C-alpha cells in the first residue's frame, strides 16, 4: 500500500469516525480520581524563635565593629523585652574577656571623648526610660594602636556588659574581637534612646 493510498484512507468518513471514537474512549477513561495531582507545596519556613528575654527584662546585642585609621567603634543595642518600663541612667558597665572568658587587665573609661568624639553619643549621661519594646544604644570605642613593639598587643574575644552598675551582665561576641593594641583601654558612651 502506498503512502498516497494511506492518506486517502485517513480522509474517509470511516477513518474519521474511528479516530473520533478512539479519542472519546480515551477521554471517557479519565476521571477526576485519576487526574494528576500537582506537586505538593513546600511547607512555609518555620519562624525562628526569638531568644528568651533575660530575667532583667533587657536584652543587649553587639553591632558591627567599624574601623578607621586604628579607631574602632561598636554600637551596642539595649531593648526592653520585658513587660514593665525599664530605666537606664548613665553608662553601661563592661569588661573585656579573653577566649577563655577571663577578664583582661585594661582600663574602662566612661565617655568616648577620652578616645574619640562620636557624634550623637558624646553628651553627658541622661536618664532613659524604656517602655516595653523600646530601645537605647551606647557606643564602645577603642584604638588598636601599638606604641611599643616589645609589648604584646592585647586582644579580647568577648565583651561582658551590663546596662548599669549592679545589673546582671550579658556576654557579647563582637565580630573580629577587640584588638586593643598596646593601649589597654576602652571607653563607652552613655545610653541614648533610639527611635
């Protein structure tokens, strides 16, 4: 049988009837039960639980260490995560700790002006009252200057900080550590309310 003969046979009414009937039989065999199901939707990401609020009602967190010409500055945020207003008055307290969390023998100064003026954080301490959810910030500054090549530079790994003297301290991990050079001193600004 030639290709031409096949084409003629396909165009006959019988051939069209057979093709249409086969299509109907195939369509009739498909039901909703056999319809393909779409791929399952991936589950929504699980929300990461916020860290528990410390018993003091305030949480501290260290920001990025900014550096310029040997000067280092790090912003520390304080958030009232409790249910009552929290009052901070003055400077946070801090200690620089080594990798084993032992305190380093350095000078801690109140007021950044003794190392460098930090605009917005160079004023005198003022009382700051934080409503639940509100925050305040302080800046910690130091220099990594090496003045004596025969003396090993001091480097801290952690910062133990409390909102005020007599308050419970929290341990922060500044990225890159606290490279004090041979200055062996660090300074903090007072707390400033944040919008």
